[in-house]
C-alpha cells in the first residue's frame, strides 16, 4: 500500500506544528469564497425540494455522496487503496451475532 508521507514541520518549528502554505497560494481563499457562495445560493433551492420528505432527501444525499466519493477515488487512482483497507477491516457485527455470542457464552 502506498501512502503519502506525513508533512514535515517547518525548519525551526516544534514537532506537530503545521506547515504554512507557500506565499501566493490562494487555495484556501478560493475554497472559502466557494463555501460562502454555496451558503448563499442553496437556500434558493429549498422551495424546489419542499414536496420531498426528509427521508427521501437524506437518502438522495447518501446515495449521491457515495457516487461522488467513488468518482473521486476512481479519478485520483486511489480506489485500489480503499479496496485493500476494506478487506483488512474486521467483519461487521450484526444484531443476530450478539444474541448468538450470548447463547454460546451461557452454554
């Protein structure tokens, strides 16, 4: 598995101190302006989704978030890393397995 190395602190800075972005880097400014614009524009969208129930809106947000995350992983070429992590994760425990475990331990 390949991973990015952790950023090193700036020369002379204490360990754990984040590095400053290089002069002229406007990424944060652009992200802030974009968030501000979304914050102002999204309320105009609310009357259009009024007929939908809350559960439907949440379901759409979940599904489209998964689609977006899958697209980002595919575009960045990191889908393989996610697959490796998913395979290494412990198995999920459901409500039935707790009852079975209790029955086994009580003998």
